[in-house]
C-alpha cells in the first residue's frame, strides 16, 4: 500500500480513535479517575479532527481548515485538562477550549485565513502551550512519587518541542503557494509524531492511573481508617526498621481509660470522636520524627527516637495532662484520661521485647489507678 500523506493521516486518525476508546474502557473500570474519561474524549475528538484534515480537497475548506483544526486544538486542550484533573486541579473547560475558539475567530479574518504560514504558526503555538503546560503540571506533582510521572512529563515536553521547532521552520521555509498542503513533508512528520504520541500517551497515562491506585491501596492497607494514622502492622514494621538503626529510642503505649464506659454512656459516635481527638492532640504535642500508630480499639503506641529516659517521661506526662484536661461543653459529664507505659530501648533491643516491657509498664499504670505514667525497669 502506498502511504501518501492522506493515508498517513487516516492511519493516525484510526489509531487515535482506538486509543481514545481504550481510555474510555479503562475509565469504565476505574470510574473514580475522571482523567481517563477526559483523555479518552480528547483522543476521540482528535481522531475526528485528523480525519477532517485528511479530507482536504474533498470537503469544503471551511470544514477541512476551519473546523478540523479547531477540533484538533480542542483535543490538545482536553489533554491538558485531563492532566490537571489527574493532579487534582480544576479542569478549566474555558481555557481548554480557548485555543480552538480563538482559531475560529481568527478564521473570520481574511489575512489570517488566507495565510497558511499564519495558520501553521498559530496552531503550533497553541499546541505548544497546551502540551508544555501539561508537562509542567505533571512535574509540579513530583512529590507524589509515581514511576511513570517523569516519562509522561517528558512525552508531553517533547511533543511541545516538536511544535516549537515547526514555528521557525515555517518562517524559514514557508510552503510554496499553490501546492496542496498535504504534500508537504511536514504532514508526514506530523502524522508520525501524532501516531507515536497517541500510543505512548496510552501507555504512560494509564500507567500513572494504575500506579496511583496501587499506591492508594497500599496506603489504605497500612492506615487505620478512623484515625488516619498507621495501623498495628504498619507501625510495627516502621518501628522495627527504626530500632535497627536507633537504639536511643523509647516506646510509649497508651490505653484510654474506661473507654467502654464512654461508648456505653455517650454512644459510639462520641467514642470515635474521642479516639480521633486523642490522635490530633498527640500529633500536635509529639515531635515531628515521632511515630504514632493505633494498635487496636483504644490502644495506641508511639516510638520516640533519640530521646533520653527523662525526655520520654516528660513527653508522656505532657500528653497525659493535656488529654485528661480535655472537656466538651456539650457533654459536661464526659471525662477522659489515658494510662501510659514507657520502655526505653537499649543495645540489642528488638521491637517485640520492647513491646513486652512497655506493656508491662502500661499494666502497672492501670493497676495503680489509671491516668498515670509508668516506666518499665531494665531487666537484670
């Protein structure tokens, strides 16, 4: 088959249409990811725009020049909008369609409509802005570590670079008047680049969505759903790793006193609020490097790295006093307190041994009347 420019445009259109359909099918499986739907719509819209360009000379110029190019620019605006949606930013439909709308207005200006150089420069500039800013959007979100983020930003950046190069190339070597624009070598290059961009974007954008979903699943598996802090398994894993490199640490075990009575008297909603309130209070009083986790029910744990026994005791007492002083005007009979057991790490301490010592200290604090701190003694 002879691959003339028209055939290349059609192949590019079909490929882009298939990619758009794939995006929409993926969105049906992950409806919470709105970006997939926007990217799917962008590729389908772009496919129709490319088809219009391929029919140059067979349909009125108003359609193949005015409408088709506007549709292609709208597709780039939608890709940009999809990236913003993925990054949790407003999609800004007006700005996404601004490039296409400005194109339509300019087409009513005879000097612009009759100048192929002006049309190429504007279309290339608009595509550059959309792709370049989409690449920047991906890069701005780099704190969320996703393996495919750099590839996605690079892909969009290279696509923007292609359109930047097209602008001076058009000024230095403008199309010869009277020739069919589809015979220009730039058309074949544009078709190839668009084809590669469609395929590569399908891989990278979908990989980003999958990586984020897996990351959220891992976070959910290690996070207590009520309080938002690490659960027992995640806390134990982090504490074990910390103890392997830091022997000057203290483990604090917390047990909210008479918590069952809080639930029985005031209801589980108030009980849940007390648990969340304890975590908020602890988070505000503990140092940034402290690791706080929920062991289950009303039991919590905290690993304080690089603290002396005196410092650990002072931190625990501050937490105890602050929590017991909490009051809710709407619930004047609500009283809360916490018992705390402390075990200081030493050379060769492992997490399980430290937990047993801290648990023994916590039991002593409860046995001595609650609302107090007890420190585990070193074994002989």
